C-alpha cells in the first residue's frame, strides 16, 4: 500500500461547481498535513495546512479524519483559475526531531467554462 | 518571502556527462531536499540533508550524489548522466523544528539527457 494515496483524476468540473478530493495515508503516526497546488510545469506551492478541527480559507475547506486516516479538500464555486494539480502532503516526525515528508501523486482538476 | 533558487532551469546534456544542479535558499533552513518529478509517478525523493555536510538517501538515490558544504547550498550531482534521468528536478527547503513546517520549492530544473 502506498504511504499517501490520491486519485490522479482528472476531475473535469464546470465553473461554479463544488468539487472534493480525498487523500488517504497509511501511517497513523503522521503528524501534520498539507495541500499543495501545482500548476502545469511549475513548482508546487502551499495551498493550505490541514488542522484537526478543519479549516477554511475562502472557497477552500480542508478536513482531517485521523480515525480513518484521510484528509480532504473541498473547493466551492470553482473558477477557471483553480485548474491545477492538488498534492496531498503528509509529515511525520522521525528520530532527532527531523521530518519525513511524503507527497501524494496529485489530483488533476480541470475547470471547464 | 522564502526564496529557493535553482540556477539552471533548462539543461540538455549528453549521455555520460557529469551534471551539477545547484540550489540555494535564503531563509537559513536546516532541511534541504532534492526531488524528481515524472508524469504518473509524482514527486520522488532523491536525497535530503538535515545539516551542513550531512546527507541521507531518499527513495531513489541510485545514479545521484549530493553535496552540502554550506547551509544555504545543496547540490545534486549526476556522475554519469543517462537518458532515464531526463526529468524535472525540484529542490526544496524547510526549517527543522517540528513536523509541521512548510516545504518551499524552487522553480525546478528541466533536464534532458540525449
């Protein structure tokens, strides 16, 4: 089983739609979670951290379910500019206070006019 | 803003050549990473470093080596480039403390080996 699993998509949705992505992780000791956005031929950039209580940033909502070991990203009122690949990132602390960072393969979103 | 700079953005090299990819970060981060990204495979960790002169193998270190002589600089070396090393290479850095620290990426280096 992969450490971090995502559906690669693509998810093709019309403008204005609501779309949700899930990401599952295998290590229950994982400590922190993020969503990154990557545009075509660009580097990944932090979209938002994911907190246990859930958090929202404008049209974006992130949720963490530790019991089921998944995180989710909800995008409301999709814009054309939301078209990108969304990477799930899981951090765990290893010996010495260092972090092991694992990326999902990414979910591609295409918002259609 | 954190800046991670990869000086070589686009390179074309011949099979067997030695290739250096340089990465510099300006935020005094302890951790630095080299990834490669290929279609359908996602980001794969090649090497990482938690301190000066320190290096650890990632998931796919074969055919690569690294150097970290200064805290701000982390170099990836392809000793003898091969066509299967054609890829986008991403350098990243993050502060050490805790497991919740953001990773910042450079813009990527596109390497083609012919």
